[in-house]
């Protein structure tokens, strides 16, 4: 019998690969080593457990370990940590319950994910200071809120985890402050969208501190304050959400190449530079469909898709992992904000484009049909080629329309082409000119005048 | 001074062209002849006036005649009917208030629209029998419901006008029957979507009669019954909505070529075969982006876009009118139904494709996030090229996702490409795999097995 398909990490990429490989080739032995106890869980749902929307943490689990083992015939071993890869011997070294053993592999998938970045703040080990890196941590925050009933919370970082946690904690009756080092929140969403979200956060009672560096946390036993450059702010609960970094130590130690983003470099099939070793998910790069360059977009769909493609490839049908447009959407209280492609002008210039952008506001339904709200659309294109580069949307409804632009990015459509899309119209659903088309019309006019 | 840009018909295509031409070339004289009194109104909103959602009929007017005249400097002449075109002399003959005059044109746009098809039913002239072809008729239906308070209504035709009117009349407390000659409603939406809508119509109390030919209407003075092959059905109000036919008499009499669909043939700029004569909107053909053939899709966006493009062209900047994917969306009580491209297998085969389709049901949000409903996605592709040919969606929410497939059709994406789109995911908005992606995955598997 051939050596098995061994997978390191039992989350989105790993479990998608395991399931798909077994489905396509039931004779293939598939072993997954997961160092924790949770597998295949919806990390993006964790803030909604804290908020109370998702009552049981277990509800976030898509497929249970038992289902993987019994129904999908995957040899899933939780509590097993892979500590080394031997590329020559084609083995991994596994620690479990104090034991250590070598496991040979025919093919290896590294799906080690990403970890929450933890800046070296003073007092980061105080009780009541959390990141949101794992199911256990989500559970711990939820319990802390229930048991300690904090009056104040500080969120460090104004990215989407920070904003989702702000919503969750306000819902739980906590006074929330957000501390963001940069001049604005939601960096990848562009200034126009970020400003709208920031105004809305303030309207919801969130105390938003931009360009504010946190020094650390202090308190007796438990956290009581966030310490700033000048002064401090009360915080009986702290959530640090300043981003994630790919977990690449295992790969790096085995001499597997990292890419320019610091994540594991892969080809279009998810292969690393090591023979029969793949990488996927938050630890790996993916190709940005706009720039054509390697990118690190640690999001769920990218991980699921790459895992699934690699599972198919390992089962004998070579399948590209697909690129990323960096499409993302976030709920911020009553608003949605979405983005895709290159929104930031500076990043677009770095990628060799000459960006031109517009921001328009258009209703999500005709003026005469009740319930229309304004959707702000920022659309970015290249002046020379007129190619669409990216977009950002913000509004109370309709932000899933970002998918139209994401599709346009994959197809490398120009603004005149985007403007000519035959999108769906009926009064209960859209104005005649969908807001995306209105933005394209305005940007097209600006390109013509340029 | 040059001869003016003359436009026949003051609705979507005509007024879009007039406005855009004046904006781009303020020196251009633009004359619009409209035989009625209403211009630039949202015909698609008319059922919602009958329903009561849109209180004032005037609310459906996007731009008033005064605004066109005063703010946009368009010489708009309502109550003026163009009765002939002289291509040699480059003039049109206009009737107004019993007077007749000749108007020279430099460029002519025919935007005569479409008229409701009125089968030669017995009793079609009885009081209480309506079509929904004009604002006046919408007003008349609304008044009739208010004044006569009918207990029963019959709708002839199960297309989207019929379904929207059913919803409107049920809301007004009327018992509604729909009579459809064919074995199903919503022909262009495909069988799966139509069946779901039909079940829902019945759940809402609509008495749905498929494969039922109406013979005529009878009653003393006012309509009281719909007469069928065997027997009759009470109906104190009748709305005939069996489709529209392009109004091409004026063009045809001038020797302007019609296309295979019976609408006016145009090139990619909306030009007819007559010198300096354009046609746009419900009277004209547009190119189907899937088949590449001329198509007749009498919908608002196609009309608005073609009018706008022709206005730009006439002002000196040649601009293609853009193709149509036949994208449409309709509300049926609590459901939305949407379609784009080629959904019907027979039509796909006629166009030279070898269609393969799947229908899947997927939730609009993850299972753990409240409020998810099922969206049924029918996706059709060509077996050989794997190109996406069309789709139909039905569900309580999320049907605007059809835009993703419409965009894919314009870009001629294949199913593997559709499957690899980076669409937006966060629990409040979508599952990790958007229902469109799930359908693409399943269809891709079926193509591989084929």
C-alpha cells in the first residue's frame, strides 16, 4: 500500500482536502494531525458566539470529528502536533500525549493556519486580556463577559475582528472603546468606506480612538486599564485584534520556501518547493487575480477552495487552487462593508497601475419603492487599460453586490464592460441602474475626461 | 444650424438618449415626440401602484416633462404622434391636436416601445377588462379596485406581470385566479424555479390554472366571468398579461428592416439599416451575449442603456449599446425569482449548445446564523466548452445573486472559472461557499463525469 496523504492542521484547508481526497479516491489513506481538539469550525462565526447570536459554540462546527472519522473515513487525530517534517525521508514527527513518533507520507499538506499577532504589550498576560485566535478563546471571552459582567472593554485594532467584537460586546451591554494605531479603521476597505463605518460606530456609542498607540494593560490580578501614551482608559476586558501572521515555523524549519508576503510560497496547484508537499489556507500564499502576484489573504473561502482543489489533485485529477481577489465583507452594527481587489491607490500604484477612483451613493431600490437605502460604491480602475481594479461598498443593505465586481476582476473586465453588464432589475430589488452600474458610468465618464 | 436629433417616443430609451445627447453636446437641438402625456416613467412600478405600495402614480415618474424642458433643455412635445418617416427627405410627419406637420431630422431615434398583446378574446371590451400597458391603465385598474371592490379577479398569463398583479390584487383583498395556457408559469425562468413559484402562489391563495386556455369574458355591462373551454370562472376584474410585442409599424412602413425576432434590427451602435436612423428599447433588438444572435428583451435596463449609448453616439462619441443577457428578477409574494442567459435546455440546443444543468438548494447564510433561507440555484452550462450558459434562482432572499452569473455570462466564463470566483463571505451575509459557487461545484462534478 502507498504511503498515506498526511495533513497537518484540521481546519478549513486541511479538512476540505481530506474530505475531497477520500471522496474522489476512497482507497487513499488520509491522516489528519490536529494539535487542538476543534476541527472544521467556522472561525468567522466566533464573534457571534460572544454576541449571543450563536448560542452554542458547538454550532460553529461544520462537521464533527466523529463524522470525519466514521462517515468520511478520514483518520483524524486530534491532540496530535506535528513538530518536524523530514523532506528526505518523507516523514513527519508527531507529538501526542507525551509520545513521539514518525509518520511516513506519500503526499503532505501543510495547513497550519495563522495565529493572532500579539504585540509585546505590557500586561498582556493579565486576566481579561484576549485575542480571538481559537474556539477556546471565543469561549473564554464569552464566559468572561457572562461571569465578570465588565462595564468597559477595549478593543485593540480596528480591523474586521475588532469591529465585529465591538458589535458583539455592545450587544452584551459593555461600553466599548476601539484603539487603532493608524489614522483609520478597515485599512483594506479604503478611506470612504472606513469613514462611513467609523461614523456609524460612533453613532452606536463606540468610543473610537484613531492614531492611538496602546502601550499596555494594567490592573491588579485582572485587567482594569489600557495604558496609552498620555493617560489611560478603563477596560475590564481587552480584545487584541491587530491581525494575523501565517504559521510557517514548521515549513520554514524544513527548508520550505516562503514567498514575498512571508507565507508559504505555492504554485497554482498549491505545491510548495518540496517534493509532494502542498500548502493551503491561512499559512500559504495565493495568486492575486488583479496583480498576478503572490498574496496572503487569510480568509475562509480561499482556504476551503485550495484545500478542496488539493484534495482533488492528490486523488489524481490535477486542479488549480484558484486565485484570490481579496474579497471580504463585514457587518458593523447596522451597516455592511465589502471590498474586493485593489481599493487603495497606493497599493494599486505599487502593483504598476495608474489608479483612478470614484465614490458614488445610489439607492438600493427606486425612490418610489419603500425601504431603499443608500449604498456607497467606491470603484477603482486603471487609467491606461481602463481595467477594473477593485471596489468597496458600504450601506445598510446590498453590500453582497461586491460579488459583481469580484467576478469582473476575475474576468479582467474594463469599466466600459462593467457599465454594460445586464444586471437584474425590478423595483423590489434594485433601481434600473444597479449602484454598481451607476459607479461604472461615473467612473467611465471620468476616464473619458482624463 | 444642423437638423435636430429627433426622437420618437418619450420613455426609457428616448428620454435617456435625449438627456445624454444634450449633456454631451448642449448645442445639439433635441426634439422628442411623445403621443401620450406620460414620459420617463417606471412601467415596472405600475403593479406596485395597484398594490398600494406606491401611493401616487406620479411617484413613478423619474423626471417630469417640465424638468426635461427646463433643466435639460430638451424640446419635449407630449401629445405629438409621429405617423410617418420619410427616409429620403429625412423628415417625420407629426400629428398634434388635429394638425399635421413635417419635422426634418439630422438623426432619428425610434423608441416606440412595445404594446401589450391582446388576443382576440370575446368580451375584451367589457368594462373591467384591462391590460397593463400604460400609466393610464395602471391608474384605471387601481381606481376600479377602489371603486368596485371586486371579490374576484382573473389574470390571463402567468408571466411576471401576471404574477406581480396577482400579488397586488391579493394584497387588495381580491380572490385571484391565474390562467396560463402553457404547462407552467414564468417560461424564461425554467421549470425548477417556476414550480417553486407556483407552489408559493398556491400557498398564498392564488387559484392557479395551468394548461388552461381562456375563450373570452362575459357579463352584463361589466365583466363577470372568464369563459373557459369547459365552464367558466367568476371574475369581476380581468387583467390580460400575455406578453408584449414590439411596436414596429412606423419603422416597417418606412422600409426599416426588422430582425428575426420581429423587432427592429440594429447594429452594435443601435443603428438601423436606414441612414442616420437608430432604434432602441422595447421596439428594437439587442445582441444576446450568450448566443451572439439578435434577441428581443423588452426590459428597462436594456432600453435605458441603449438610449444612453445612442445619445452619446449622436453627440459625437460612438458608443456600443451593449448586449443583453436577458437578466430578469421578479417578486412573487415572499419569494424572489431571477434568471439570466439560457435556462431552457431546448433554447440552448437551438442556439447550438449541448446544455447540462443542475439545480441545488443552499442556505443564504451558515446554518448557525439566524435567518438563513434556502436559495435554489439552477445552473446551465455547455457540455463541450464548459461555458456557463445561464441560471435561474428562487428563494426568499438572495436572488440578486443572479448578477454574479450575469457577469460571468458577459465574460464568457466556464464552470471551473465560476467555481473559482472569490465571492464575499461573512456569516451575516453568506455561507463560505456562496450558493452560486455550490451550484458551480456540483455542475463541475457533473461535467467531469459526463
